[in-house]
C-alpha cells in the first residue's frame, strides 16, 4: 500500500513538472530574429524620372535588388538632374558619388571612342544578336575591360530593340534634304549623319521637346513610339521616319562602382547581376509589347505621318557607317579587338538569322492574291 502511494506521488509530481515546463517543440520555436542590416546605394540615371521603358526599367531593377536581397541592399533611384545631370552619370559612379548608374554607353565616347559600340552600331546587330554577343560572344568581357580603368563594372540592363529614325519638321525626299539639317543624334549614328552632310547635336532627353519646339534643332531621334508618345514629340514634329538605321538596338547599361561592388558579400553581388539580366530582358519585352499600340495612337489621334527614309539616303548612311566603324578600329589595340569581335559575331549570327528569322518572316505572310 505504501509503495503504491509513493509511485502515485511521483507520477503526479512528474505530470505537474511537465505541465509547468514548455515542451521541447515549443522551446525550439522560441527564437529571436536579429534585425537585418541594410546597405543603401544610390542609382543615378540619364533619364527623367518615371519615363516609360527607360527610367521605369531602372526603378524596377532597384526594386528587384531590394526584394531579392530581403532589403539587405536597398537602392534609391534619382532621375536626371535630381542628384547629378544626365551626362554626369558616368563620372558620378566612377568617383563613388553614386554606387550605380543607368544610362547608355555612347554618351561617354569622349572618355574612349570605343564605348559607343557597347551602346549600338549603325546597321549593326539587333537586340537579340547584341545580347548573344555580350553574353556568349565575348562582348561583355571586352566591355568590362574598357570600363575597368574608370573603376566601373558594366552590366546590360535593358534594350529598346530597333528604334525609329526620328522626328522631322520637313519631309526628307533625298540626300539634299539632309544637308545642314541640325539633328539630335548621339553616338556613331551622329558621326554617320555628319558625314552625310547633317549637323549632329548632343542633347539629353529632357531637353528634346523645347529644343525642337524653339528651332535649336530641326529634327531629333529618341527611341521609339512608346517613349516618344510619352515625351509628346508628336505635338512639335509632323513627320515620323523609319527605319532606325542609327540604332538597330540600344543597350541600356547598369554601371556599378567597382569598389562598392567588391565590398558586397558574394550573394548580393549575384543578386545585382541576376537583377540586371532580368531587367535587360524585361525592358525589351515591354518595348516590343507597347510600341505598335503607341504608334497607332499617334497616327490615329494626333495625325502623325509615318514615312520611310529614301533609299539613296539609307545607302549613303550605310556606306559611311562602314567607314566609321573601320576607322574606330584604328584608335588603339582594345578598339581593334572590340570591332573585330563585333564584326565577326555579326557575320556569323546574320548567316543564321537569314536562314531562320528572315526566312520565316518571308513565309509567315500569305502570298499576295493573283
């Protein structure tokens, strides 16, 4: 009897003790989460804030980095003129005034003429072809070699696809109409335009409307219908010309300060790289989706007249474009290697696209009725 009573007391005591103590599972779940320390970066752009396709690509890039890093790396975006001017982005990122910049490489050809090739080449490769060259043809390695002396690491971070030839306040019926014409046209396209008799003017995007409206320039190219509609260029120019010989694609670049990038842990470095690559494709997708609808709006609602450049003008531009690229290859060893790489890749990929895309385009449309 005594033994049974003792056992009962022990069991009751054990049950009471268990009731007062948390279960092992409960103990394991009682953890304290340490606050995440955020790194804050500035991204400066050559575009006005909220401009569709260009500025919005940079803003989405910043959001991707923040989301993927769980806010361990937070990027604040500044439009042109908010922190530095549109044409001061390169120097700001190079010096570390800002950690990142979003722009186009041909804006910095004063630093090194070969930079322009990493933006676009007149009569050169399309967006798809250029991305292939950059990622799989050695182009990105050459680009990074070119930017390395300036403490910068470049990443492709958007592409407009084939652009429009531009806005004109008079008709272009022959090469004679180009002579003395003042046109905002950057990069190697500007060199070609000048050799054809025009006057190339360098202006940031936020000055185009006023400059064309006041006669500072007679014509301007910008991007394509999606961006041009947002800028309201249809209000001040009547004729909208194609094809975009000067920019068969336009690479939007993400520049990152080399020292700031090296200071990041490896996982955040990979996040920056992956976010840039996602943005590169996303921007091209957006332009492709929006351009035709925007062009239809300009023509139907604003009376824009769509015109094709005359064959003699295009033939002259093409001839000068070959000369400009050949001369660029003579500047220095790096320039020679970049141009050689670009030309070789374009020749190879063009052969494939003649057999693939162009042949398919020829058969996609039904034959005309007899």
